[in-house]
C-alpha cells in the first residue's frame, strides 16, 4: 500500500532537512533495517516550494501501513530516534492538501473482472 505524507517545513529548518535526507542517503543499510521492521519496500521524499512555504512530500510503500506506523513509533533503532527528532524539529505542522483522484485495484484480483 502507498501512503503519502505532506508536512510544512519551517523556513529556518530547510537546510537541516536537506542535511538529514543526505544522511539517510548515506546510511541506507540502517534505513533498510527499519524497512524490515516496518514492512516498508520503498520511500521517497520531495521538497516543494508551496504557496505557504516549503513542504515535504514523503511517500512510503509498505505491505501494511498500520504495521509500518506502529513499528516506526516504537522503534529504538538509532536512525529512527534521530529521524523522529529531526522531523519534529523541522516540522511546521501538517500541510493542507486536496486529493483530486484515487484509483486502486481490488484486494481480490477476481473482484472487478
């Protein structure tokens, strides 16, 4: 399943966010340890300049997004502890977004045929 998070980024913390994302790129083996706990297969992050300032778009693909969230919140892995701290520091709160379209295949491939 795919989950997309939208987060306002504090103007004075954009460089800290960039630094942290560079750290994640350099520490991918540690990131993959968290993936194993969280059922995550893929993550990608974009920094956008939105009308109200910088916005982080964080996209996560996981087998079970609820399990992924629980595992992340309870993780004691150093990289997860650091990630939570940085995200809290750079956050300007949730961004208001409008979903315009969504379509997905049914869970049972026999449905809809």
